[in-house]
């Protein structure tokens, strides 16, 4: 390497369309955390470049010495294509992330090494092995990280002007205390739920504000309120920073009025909630024991009380779902005047309890159903509907919820606390739904 710093390219692969072409756009709504975090973990004696492939083309002949990629399920096909292309040029490739962790053997056909689980404790070791010519195929930490003194993610290496929502991703916890059968998060984190020291989070936010000038943040935690005492203390510590932030939590968190009040005072502007279904039987069928559908309306009213804008996630094709579930869901959403919602087929990943059950019963018909954009394909045969009924129902919910008629009923009859924020995002998703674009694809 002639005394020069080794050049590392860290890539967030894009997704692909049904015809196999990569999904490319001039902008996207939010930035990711993983490649900036890996850049922060990389020692200073390396020259690091970041590439969000959705927004920019990759220079395969850029003189890279090593390439690292984060692999989500939806972007795994593209990651494989990119890995093959770099390796043709003799450039070693390392995969990490959910997909490579859950399907390591498959991933190794397209890369030289896989980091299973978290990279914090093994990335420096991997880099040294690579420099010594002793790169192993699989790296997995022999203990979980205590999440203390994590480096600041290097967001400034991204093209920040290409993200519409000027909100920087930050992480306060990892994992989830619940065990929903469709979800890969407990599998990836070996069932652990951990929180960072609050002083570390606050210091990171202060540093990010200095570097980027941004004062909006998105907590990407899968469940930021997994420990209510921690969440309350975090929100208290955020209030003096005068920031705005979004996050995810479970709907049972809304029972805690102190938590909601503290979140509102701290500057929350959006919470995303995985309610998944309005059918209690369907919730129990996937072990979502923390949700009680009969309490939804009361708990959502609490968000209105504290002025907390929200979006809801729904899954269809569950064991107890029947054809009427789509109309019942839309009726519920109009009754509560939900400002925003996302609909999808349930797509359990390899390694989850639900996927294992479906495979054992011989019901999986499209194993790669979740690998493409603009696509609500049902990957298995549901108990009480056909796959086509589920797919058509999900698209119908998306199009009807984001229709002008629905927006008028939910956001303007009468205008309320969520009207203007809701109209801005609803109009974008209305435009997309008319063109058969899944709203999530904008992210």
C-alpha cells in the first residue's frame, strides 16, 4: 500500500425492482446509521468513504483496498451483485447486518467475510487480520457490547443535502424485550435488550449538532421505551438540548402519562408504533402479547392529548386474519383519525419462529418475497385467505388510506393538531400510491 492509508469503501446497497434493476433516486427521506457508525469504528489510519447507493453510483474502479456493506433483507440481492462485482476486481468484501447474520452461508458466496451480529467488538480485529493477510470468513463477538463510549457516527461523510428530512439517526438502545414470532430483532441480538449511558447519548447529540448543524434527530431504536425508567430519564436529559426527534415505541408505552409528558417536553415530533393488527386473535397468533387491541383508541387519544404526532404499522396475512380485516382496519383508522399508517404483508425472515413454522408446514411459496421494492407479495399460504387476497388487500388499504377523500376525513374534518404535518406526508404518499409505490420505499 506504499505507505498510504488503506482505502475503505462502506456501502449501503439500494434495493431492486421486480425486473432486477437497482432502485435509484435523487433524494430520500432519511439517512441510515450503519455505514456512518462503521466509519466511526474505523481507526484513523484508514481512509474511509461512504456510499448510499440509492443516491449515487458506485465507482468500482476507485482504488479501493477493502469494501464493507451493510445487508438488510430487502437490499440483499443488490449486495450480492455488488459483492460479486468488487471481487471480480480482486477487492475483498465484508458483509454485515441482519441478512448476512441470518443467512451467513448464503452470503459467503458473494463476499470474503461476514460479521455476525454487532460489529463494535470485532471490526478492529477484522481490519488487522485483513492487513496481516489472515482474514477469516466469519467474525462474531464472544460477548455483547456494554454500549459505553461508542464512537460518534461520521454522518458528515454522507451527502447530507440529498436527504429531505434533516434528521440525524442516533441510537439509545439495542434489541427489544419482546419476542414477536415474525421479528428477527430478538434473533439478531440473541434476545438481549441494552441501553446506552444517557450522558453518552447527550454528548453524541451535541457533537452531531456541531458537525452537521442539524437539530433534528431520529432515534432508530427498535423499542426506545423497553425500559420506562431509562426512557423517562433520557427524555429529561434531552429537554435542555432544544432539539426535535422521532422514535419508535410499542403502544402499551402510552399507558405511562409521565413518559408521554416528558417526551413531549423533550421535543418529540413523531412516534412510529407497530400495532400490527386490530384483531386480538391475530396479535396472539404472533406472540405480540404486549398489544391489546381493545385499548388502542384510548391509548391513541393520549398521544393527541400530549400533541404527539404518530404513525401506525400494520401486517396482514396473519394466522387469524380473514378477508374482512382490511375493511375493519380502514374503519378503525378513520374512527381514530390516524394521521399516518403503513401496511404490509407479514414477511417473517429466516430464523424467526414464524418462518420456521411456515417452512415446517410447507406453506412458504415465495421465499424471496421481501427482496423487491414496490411489492407487497405474500410469501406463504395464509390459513384463511389466498396470497392474492392478502396482496390486493394491502394495496387497497394503502390506496384508500392515502386517497384525497380519506385525507379530508382524517385531517380536515375538522382541522386539528396533526393537520399540517399530516397533510405534508400524506400528499407524498398519495402521489406514490397512485403510482403503485409503497410509502416505505421513500425511506
